[in-house]
C-alpha cells in the first residue's frame, strides 16, 4: 500500500503542537536566544520530486551543526580516506563541546560532527581552498539547487565573541599538531559555517544526495561516490546527535543530523529526506519537538533502515 506521507505528517504535527513544548533555546550564543521558541516547521522531499511542508517550513533558521555535514562532504571528496588520519569515526559518548576526550585521544577528535572534529575539517578547508567561505557556500548552493543561501554575519559574530570553549579545543589540538593554520582563522571559519541559514525545504533538498548514492537528483552532480555516501550516512547514524545518537537511532531508525538552532534532517536512503525545525532543545542539545516528531513519523510510516 502506498503511504500518504502528507497526511501522516500533518497528523503527527497536529498531535505534537497540541502538547506542551519542553526544553530551552541555547543561551551561550546570544543571537540564537532571540528566536521565537514556538516556531515549528517540517518539510518532506523525496527522490521523485514530491515536496511538501507544514508550519514554518519556509522560514530560514540557523542550521548550526547541520552544516558540518556539508563541510565534511566537501573535504571527504577531495582528501579521500586519508582524511580519517586526522579525525576518527567513533561516537563520542560525550557532549558536542567536550574537551576531555581530546587529551586521551592525542588531539584526534572522535568524529567530524562534534565541535573538535568540525574544527579539524575547517582547518583542512583553510589548507585546500583559496577562499574557503566562498567555495563552501557555493558548494551548498549547488547541491541544493538554490542560490539563496547565506551566512548570517550577526550570528557568526555573536558566536565568535563567545567561542571560548571552541578556542580552547582548537588550541589544544594545535598543541598535538592536528591544527595547521592559526587557531583564530580556524575558529572564524567555524563560526561562519555554523551561522548558515536555510529553510526546512532547502535543507531537505540539500541532503538528497545522501539519499541518492551521492548524486543530487535535480541536477545530477556527483557530490560523493556511492561508497563515500554510504560511509557518511553511517557516521550520521552513529554520531549525528552528539551523545544522543544511540537514542535517535533507537527511536527513529534513520541517519540524520541535528544542530543547536533546533533543526534536524533525517535521511531515508533511496527514498527521501525530512527536516524538522523547532528551537527548544532537550538536555542533550537536540530539538525536543524534532525528536518527538521524527520518532512518531517513523512509527506511523513503519519505515526505517532497520
Ligand atoms: N555553533 C555551535 C557551537 O559550536 C554548534 C553546535 C551545534 O549545533 O551542535 O557550539
């Protein structure tokens, strides 16, 4: 029987919006704390070009750590497997901005989705690009098929002014030789990466290459080989939700990525991407309603990778 995704999405949306919205918006990036915390949007886009949304799905928000997936894809395609000498592919089991593991692991971050890992990816971008910010944003625009994607300079500046933990991590990794450029330049690029704004609809579009063996379905760009796309999905499944990755896999059963802006993108390989945005975060830093929505969505569709 063919599933009526639109109907399932609007039913789950209506159920969730009727219940209390728990959690809180992060205050450590002041510019993010200004958001209306009752925003709630969903977009579903599949490989057959069906796309629909509900709520605030066409409003731009700060994608924060979701952008780490784009930066990793860009770097992985260029460096191939030697990338993994500088960043590992293991779940961290600790907070996204934790410093403790770095000492035991000699400055090699557990995975590319915790902050330390993304800082190493930014350091690599500085090494391999002439103009990393411009090349990265263009890469994201091309894979989305939409030129209307930008950094938010206010959010980047707000994070930069308060990036004491990220600066500590970056300097610590530099002491182990795993950061090559000046830490200030790495952090500046990292804060810009986190400041990118997109809508739920743009995010679902942009992630379709990961559902489609590495190729964008709209304009046939081979972003990653199919083998690399498989590996990237595997890292998303095991590491995409900080130290709640096991829980997301257990409850939702799809690879995905969250950000402290309240966005979550989940991928059903060979089929579709679904993006949810709701700014209030649970204690692990993932969108409270986003987690609830996706758990209920895959329960009702009966579809997951397992
Ligand atoms: N800009 C955020 C930070 O570095 C990103 C965190 C996230 O979304 O996981 O703390």
